[in-house]
C-alpha cells in the first residue's frame, strides 16, 4: 500500500487567507490538532493547534504564520510506512502528502494508518502470538517456520525488531491457531528463548504451571 491510496477525502485544508478562528473551528470539527495549508494546489506547510492558540489575535490570517509552519510531508508514491514513521516522530493526527515540488495531493488520517497497520500485521485475524528473543545473527526464518509447521500450525505474520537499549533481537510470530502450548514447548526444546506468548488461557496456565514447577525443582 502506498501513501496516496490511504488519502482521506474528508480532511480539509486551510487557505493562507483563512482567519485563525476558522482554522481552530475546522480542527475542532475534525478532532485533529494539525491541518495542512495549501495555496493554489501548492503545499505550504502544516499548522498546529498550538500555533493558532499562541497567536495574539484569532482574527489574523493564517498567512501571518506561514514562516512558522512545519514542512513535513510524505511522497504519494512511497510506502505507507513512511507516513507511519512521520506520524510517530512528530505526533501527527494528519499526515500531509505532496509531490517533491510541493504539488498538493492530500492528507492521511492517523487513525487510518493505525487501522491499516493493524490489518497488515494480522491484528484483526484470530490466532496466537509468540515473541522470541535471540541474538540477531541466530535468526533463521526457515528453522522457525519448520518448528511451527511440525505442530500443524502456520505463520500468518512475522515481524522483527532490534531493541537498541537492551541489545536484544525480538521476533514476533502470529499463528493461525490459539493452542500454543506444544509450539512454545517445541521452541524451548530447541533452546529458543520465549519472551511472551498469547493464546488460549487454559494452555497458558498449564504451561506456566509446568514452568513454575520446573523452576521450583531446579531451585531445590
């Protein structure tokens, strides 16, 4: 999915000739704290609610604040993860989309990004989740897939993340089944470190009890 395919037709834009009180009203109506300023189909920048509230007179025009506008934007043909990153980095509720020459294309609503991201990682599909942690150099998708497959399950989504603070490589696996006890046990048998797992409660409790019994025994 690319950015221009997530553009919302319901998000308005501001004109430099709009008074600030009108801009505040539009933000309030749309429940956002940012709106793009566009003049003759050219993107001028993103104005924030704070910019408007800090102005001396809400009757003055948006154009008086042009120099303070943020110029952040994403390109329409880039992958939507660019918009996700920009929204996270700047705390945006609206992500502007414009060409390299600032030709205006449209806006993406942050809730739409969240919804589509959830869809992409399979959050809206039933299934269990297992999170492994390991040294990055030990990551082997083929082996992980084989271990899952031996338990009559399939990986529907796999994501990796390296935590710079902890120096740990995490692998998050979404599976097509909720019964995870046998799969978790298989990973542990092959010396994988299971950080978390989320599936059927009865299986989680059984595995947790077995694990606790083992730890108590080893501590004797």
